[in-house]
C-alpha cells in the first residue's frame, strides 16, 4: 500500500511536503521479492569492491517510490541515517536507485547527486549506486509518473 513518506523530527515522524513529497511502500525479502533483492545485491557487491566499505548487506525493506506530478525530494539530504531505526547499530553505506519508468513517461524527476555533474537521467532498468553519505535530491516531476526502487547496504559505523 502506498503512503506518504515521512521525515524524522524532534516530535517523531511527520509528513513534510515542502522538503519531501513522495509515495512509498515497503517490501521485505520474501519468496515473492527475493529475486529483486538478489539482483540488487549483485550490484551492491560490485560497488562494495570499488568503494571498499565494510558492509553486512541489505538490512531494510525494499522501498517502492512513486513520484506524481509535483512530487519530489527537494531538499539536499544524505541517506546515512535517514529512516534508519534508532535501535540499529548499523550505518547505511551505499544507496541504490533503480529506474522503473520508461524514458519519456515523465518529465523532471531527475536525481541530483552532489558534485557529480548534471542531474542523472537514468534509463528504465538502470541502477544508480552512490555512497549514502553523499548529499542528493530529486527535482520535482513536472509531467507523468516516475516509479523507482530504492534500497541500502549497511555495515558497522565508519572509523
């Protein structure tokens, strides 16, 4: 079931559409979703070799995000601790975004990763992997609907 994504505040988790306006559903690893996790893990492990991060693996449910016209994650943010359960002793190390929408089915909605050049215009099926501590945002969708899968590889805190 899709719901509005929330942000953590001093008063708990809240919807704040000024900085974050996106619909999300969460999907745990199961017989039905296992193949998606396995495929994402392949890309994560390739990235781990490049970045040389100490990781344990995927520890959170897969996120299916839907951005309708006007929706965005307009503020620069990192994923290092964002949405991570407070009780967890792990830190997000790598973030992955997989484009599910065919090119041309939406406008705007591009991922901007800080200091990596122009906004990324990924094709359907492409995975973008980057360190979770790098600031990024998603500019508003101006037309159509964008569908994305997102997940993270976590590990012990950086030393």
